């Protein structure tokens, strides 16, 4: 897997890519967004999720996104 230097990654594109990948496995993080408080760091806020969503996210990660 190719990794990018943190300065080379557009946080908006990364957030949208993550949103799309999660949607492919039926997961929505309603609070997913770029952290505007620290733009130089390029942080993405994932927000809070219900416990059942956390379990589904865990399962998707363990399966490598293949369900």
C-alpha cells in the first residue's frame, strides 16, 4: 500500500474518500468533516457514533472492507 506524506493529502478529498468507502459497507458517520480549528494539521473529525455503528465499523475493518 502506498502512503502519502501528510502534507500531500487534501483533507477535504480524504474526508470524502473516507465517507464514500464507509458508505460502500453501509456505514455513515454523520459528523465526519474536516477540522477547521487546525487547518495546518489537516485533521478530520470522525465524530461520535452509536455503539452499533462502532461494532459495524469494527467488523468492516476486520474484514478489510470486504463483506
